[in-house]
C-alpha cells in the first residue's frame, strides 16, 4: 500500500503520540522520530522480540532503526518517505509494547 504517508499533525501528536511518551518512548534529539530502550533477560529473549517485530515490520512494509547488544535493544522509529513521524510509527511502537509482559 503506497498510500502517500504524511507526518502526524499537531492534534494527532496530542492524541496518539503523547500516550506513547508516557510509556517509555521519547522524542529523538534533532529528528522527528521516537525511540525506546528495551532490556530483556538474555540475548535469546531480546532476539525473539526482534524476530517478532521484524515480521510485523515486513508485513507493514515499515522498518525500524535498531541497535542490539546482548539483552538490550535500542529502537528508533520514523518514516523515511515523509522524513518524520507517521501513523505507521505509532502502530509499530504500540505493537512493540504489546510484546512486553510487565
Ligand atoms: N520503513 N521506517 C520506514 N520508513 C519508510 O519510509 C519505509 C520503510 N520501509 C519500507 C518503505 N518505506 C518502502 O515503502 C519504500 O522503501 C519504498
């Protein structure tokens, strides 16, 4: 679905972005992007998380920017096609958080 993606407008930022910022997501310095750090019990758990996010990302055709070392993952979400945050970033962020059992 190549529907033109636009960046989130101000009201969308208040309604769908803001709640994420209170669940550990933060705006990335100098970018219209959000990022979050996850820590798992071990690499096996971390990579399992990455695997599930990767499959979702490919299904969405929307891919994360991420870094992994052992049990830690730093994930950054932004939409390259519109150089900013779009609804796809919100969807993928929420998906990531559904995978975490706290
Ligand atoms: N992932 N984060 C992100 N942003 C994009 O704009 C994007 C993507 N994955 C695939 C994709 N765009 C394709 O639609 C384009 O590369 C053609």
